[in-house]
C-alpha cells in the first residue's frame, strides 16, 4: 500500500513539474550545425541535462540532450536572451575545468564575453543551481564568468550576494585583465568595483579591439 501511495505521489510531482514549465519561441543551435526553431521550455538551471521542445503539445515535449546543443536563443517581444553551453573552471584557484558543460546566460559579447549563473543555497551545506532567483527563503547568488574565443573554459569574474560582493571581483578581475595594466590597477585600487562589472568588460573590449594587431 505504501509503495502504491509513493508511486502516485511521484507521478503527481512529475506531472506538476511538466505543467510548471514555461515555453517560449526559441532557436537551438546544434553541434552538428543544424538549427531547430520551435517552442522550448525556459531553462530551469544551468545544469539542465535536456532541452524540452514543444512542437505540438507542451504536455508531451520532445527531450533534446543539452550536450547536443551549443546555444539557445529565446525570442521575446522586445529582446533576445541567449544561453551558451560552455565548460567553466571550478573552485577559487580556477585551475581545473569542470567535467560537464553548463548553460550560461550571455550578457555581453566582444573579445571577451560576459556570462552569468544564478545559484541558490537551499539548506546548510547543500547547494542547488537555478536560473530562477525569486524563490523565497533561500540565499541567492549570481556568479559572473568571462571567456575569450581561444580559451577552453570560462573563468569566475565576480560573485554577487548578500555577503562581500567585491571580494571575488577584486581578486579575479585584475588577473583576467592583466594585459591591460591600467584597467587592472583601477580594479585593485577600487576605482572600479563589482558595481561596474559590466562597464569594465565594455572598457576592456573597446581597448582590446583598438589594440588588436
């Protein structure tokens, strides 16, 4: 009897999960060069293993393995939102690349591309990742990453939370922009802080573009 009850509960939870997915028109760029345009579920987390495609019925979506895609672009009324599938360096030292690629929200493009990931601390000692940041009762973080075209994985740039927002930015940004000493020095001296993280990327990209050989 107990087993039957749990089966019913699991089925209900699965049904709720699918019904709660929000679909939007999008284009998925596959690794084989093809492009799929349809209604796709909004990503729940950067570690989502599948993209859910609703060609006909949102209640019976087709699952596409995330690892078979390199980019998804959602088309909204006044904007496009792009997620790229990339690998990232793990840990504070940023020396080891994570085994699995993740979905990163692209915020800016240029010589250096800027990305974000939203992370939730749902319970002491338990980390869960999510693209949604408005859930109640949980600590929320936004991690920002940078990557150049010739780099194998994205590196941590800043972490924004209710804690010390500038710590990661001050430590990591000067290392990443070491080829532009004046900019790196301004970050070290706090002339630029985490509040300027998007502006700093634009400044660097303009400098890198004008100094390309």
